[in-house]
């Protein structure tokens, strides 16, 4: 029986057992407790790239690496871009950064996922530590704010047994059916709601004044800021009633509260403010309560790899400035915003190299394709943004297919005279951080924040600026069958049946950036002013813009309104 861990980019970081060529859950892990998500349960069924390919022809690995070396050698360093995603979330993936940084290439900064939210957390707290699953389990009330745990975070579900549940989401999720309070909020209304909840919390005297005087003493100034919005007008704007706010306050009165926030709430230009306002509501609740977003999985872990390099924002890369683009563990032609622009610019790039496991839009556009090894075929170590874990991922099987990130980087470093330590040294370094991760507080910020004066920093100004009335809101939630563009990909647009379209009818969805055609499927769990196209659906990002959040350089995927026309 051999233990390992899931490499996929999600909260839970499943601990797994590999035995008799099969994956199963590790029953002894305190969080995942022997249960795997559908992606892992069917991991071996997904066809991976078997052989390297150059200009459409299969070649051997030695030839592929030689071609890569030549292309790098013949390209000006400033014209090389290393574009690394998180198709594999483990820590040894960063070894390729070491080569490209040392060689003088350009890397990326910012996020396609959670950068705005993390920026908001850092602005308020000074660091981004996680409210741990153990502490969530101790709470009396759990608020799921824009997080569909059945899809993205299923191992948290046992933690909420026998607790009061509040759901705030534009989609009526499975949890919403069982929740004691469900607010089907209008998209982009989360900042307004957080401000109003904080305002009425203080009006009702439910704040933890003793805690606040010590660690968030400017809360009265923040209360004045919340008074700057008009109650009735704001409630009408976000489609929330005063009674619903009263229900939330009554449920959390004198209770320990955990607020579990999903990434959708911060995929706007002002996403940092949204997250900061939700975080402020958690702070006002005081000691014993807390907010769980995505904890920084490497908080306090200094990377052993050289990562000092020029950087460009991952959400709106100007690919035309580069002659060689090396894509690792990512599918920019699907997952980056504004596919029309990305596609046009990538066509101007002389050399595209794709390094990954699966065929997708980006591998098909690449001149050189190098297959990677799976997590079972190499050594690695996995951090988590859903728990304070650092999990070993020892090699389970040998394979002649693909090359690992370390092997590829070692080849390039050797070819260009760049120093690289042994793989074992890097693994031992990460393993030595285990005690550091385990020493993190289960309930951080109980005794102050990591700001200059140890106090939480509240918002002091507001920026709403979004059209809440016309057309449809575009939602691009995670699908239960895929992880971004990996695995099974959806091919439909989901619309509430009250909008007058017909099931299976082909429609054209139009935004300021482009249009796509999809077949209609009904989903009456959606608000009537929303359409849902799951993340990973081919071409969905032809509808989204390259706008970034004001803080955190995060792709603002939900800063888009769309029209729907019958084809």
C-alpha cells in the first residue's frame, strides 16, 4: 500500500492510496477520509499525450528536447515567455521557473483565479492564513458565500453536520435547498450585502467590541462608511430583502460563525474590495468566528528556486512581444480571458511549445509538444489552500511516456550551464517545511493581525461602478465534471426556463468581446437574469474581456454582460 496525494488544483488535496494499479482514498486522512472526487475516481480513463510531436509529426523524446534546446538558444532571452499554470499544483512544478528565470526569460504575475480576493485579504490582515477545517467544525453557523461545496470542496461537507447553514449565491445549489437561509443574490451585489450586514450587525449590537477595541479599533469609522449607502435603494439593486438580512443576523446572534467564500465573488475589477468587505464582516463577529477563502498554500515557505525575472500580467499577456512561448500545465487558448485576442496574438508567435498531459486547444496550436509525466510517475510534494497540509507524493510507477518537470529543467540547465541542485535536495527542502506548515494556528488572527500595528485595516472608500440592470449576467462556475479545461467539458448554455427559450435550441451569446453559439439547457436554479456557461466549455472566453482587477492583477471574468439571440 503506497500513499500519495492528488495534484489537482482544488481545495481538498486528497490523500490517496495507490495499490494494484488503482487509486483509492486514504481512510486515515483527517479531512478527506477515504473519499475521492470524480476526477480522481476516473483519472486513468482520460487519454493523455503519449509521444512528443513536432510540426504535427511524432518524434522521440531526445529529439524533442534537442529541438527545444535549439529554439531556446536561437531566441533572444527577452523574447522568451514561460507561461506556467496549475494543471498540477505540486511544489516541484516551480523548478521550470528556475531555468527560465536564470536564463533571463519572462515569467507571469497575477492570477486567473483568486488574485483579487487574496489582495483584499492581504490589505486587511497583512497575511493570508487559512481558517482551518478543525475550526470550521467548531462553529455553530456556516455561511457559504459563493462557494458550491458539492462541486469544489466536497470534503468540507461532513464538517457542517448539525450546523445552521446560510447560503449566499446567485445559483440555488444543493446546499441552498437544505439551508436555513438562502439569499439568491444578484451577481456583483456581494460588496453591497457585506456592507449592509456589517451595518446592521453593529446597529443590533452583535459585534465583539472587546476584540475589536484590541485588534480592529477603527470599526466605528467603518460603520460610518457603511452608512453612506442607502438601504432601500441598495436592497432593491441587489435583490435582497430587509427580512433576509434580519434572518441572517438572527441565525448568527451570539454564535460562532465560519464564512466560506468562493472565488466567484471576487472576479470583478473591484474584487479586492468585495473580499475585504466580507472579511470585515467576519472580523466584526470577533474571536471565535472567521473567514475561509483560499489560504496561501505556501505562506511562509520561501521557494528554493530562482524566480527573479521580468514579469507580465497573466490575464492580459501581449503575446506578440515574444518569439518563443513555453506553455506548462495550462491551456491559454481556453482559460485565459478574451480568447479572440489571445488566439490572434499567439498566431504571431514564431515558436509555441506545449508541455503537459492532455490534448487541448493550446497543444493543437503548438509547434513542439512535449508530454509530461503524471503525478504517479515522479516524486513531488503537495501543499493545500484548503487545509494546513503538506503531503508527500512519492513516485509510484515507472513509465517511458513523458518527462518530469525536474528532468526537463535539469536537461535545459545542463545545456546552458545553469546551476541546479539534485531533485532529492529540493524534495528534502520542501519536506523540511512540514513542521512549519503544521505549526500554523488553526484559528489565525485571534491575537492580532500581521499589519504594521497588529490591527485589521478596514475599507475607507467604495467603488461600485457596474451596470446591474440590462442584459444577462454571465456566470462561469466550475463544472462537477471538469476542472477548468481538463476532463469532461460541457458544451451548453444554461438558462432559467422562464426566459422563453426552448430546450436544445441553439442560441448565440453576444458580449462586447465576441460571440459563441451553444445549445440551451434549462436550469431553474439560476436567477432569471443570469446565464451559466461552465468554466472549460469550449470558446466561453470569447465572451470575456482582458480587464484585470484593480488590485491583485486578477482576470475579471464576471465583469461581463451578455445578450442571447436565437440562431
